[in-house]
C-alpha cells in the first residue's frame, strides 16, 4: 500500500549561529583525523595478531604486519599534525559566532529579527539583523590574542589592523560584499530597495577607530553594537508609516 503520509513541516528550520563552521569542523575531524586513527588502530590490531601467531604454534612472521602498522600510525600522526591548526581555528571561530549569536538574540526585545548563518553562493553571512535601525549583515572575527596588554583592533575606514597585523583576508571587503549580496537578494525577493549596513564584530577586542570610519562599515566589539543601533535613525519605522 502506498504511503500517503507526509511531513507537516513545509519550511526548512532556521540555521543556528556558526552552523557552517560547525559543519566544516565535523567534516574536518571525521575526514582528516577520525578515519586515519581508525585505520591506524586496525593496523595495530593486525600487527598484534601477527605477533600472537608468532609466539604460538602457527608459523608466521610479524615483521611485515608491524611495518604496516607503523606506517599507518605515522600517516595518522601526520594528518593530525597538519589538520590540528585548522581544527583549532574553526573551533575558535565557531565559539565566537555562537557567543555573538546569543548576544544578538537579546536584541529581539528591542524589535529586531535575528537570522544566523545565512547561506549565499559559496559563502555564508554569520548573522543578519533586521529592525528599527535597518538591515545589517554581521561578520564575526574571532582572533587569538598574544600576551600583550595593548592588543587592539584599529580601523581607519578602509583597513583593519589586528594587534599590529593585517588579517590574511580583508574583513572590510568581505563585509561589503556580503551587504551587497543581501541588498540585491532583498530587491529580487521583495521588489524594494533596502539599505544594508555591513558590521564586523571582534569579540573580546578593544576596537579603536576614527569618527569618519563609522560611515560605511561598523567595526565594533559586540557590546558596543546596541549603543550604535540606539543612536541610528529608525529608518524601518519611518518606512512603515509612509
């Protein structure tokens, strides 16, 4: 008999903060570390069986099995050594996105809608914030700090320097591209043009910037975001009543 039942859920569930990084982390751990370790354990077991046969009546030589096991262990160790920095970076980024996402959730009481891990074409937007002050794309950057008392982020309007060094990928270019993508998506989906403001958040960092640098891109520590939103004009509210 044909099954005519179907799920009552029509829409896909909203994504969680840092879900893309979480998926990347899981894939990396299972593909690059878990699988080689399992293979190495299997080869060790194989070598152990060969040694068992060597010490007991069966005529066998464990040398070949031991050599294969050692090769497997070496391979697993090499994969772990090469992959660990990337795993650590993904884990740190995931923790940063989750922390920022939980912080943004508090803005719902101020009339904001929060969307996490919005998927684009070959990229994702960490968070999207929609409310009285407008539409915002939020990129979270979680960087480790060196043991320094004056570690800070400096933004001059075009260039970001983190603890004296420029990031490998320019966060400003990335944030602006995300805002442009969302702006075009909203035009296609709603037929209306919305201004989309790019925001870059550095959890746990002191951010130093000039007044002119705050015109096109906001570069902030997450706790400073509510203040910026409070002082921004309520363009969404104005649009509602026009």
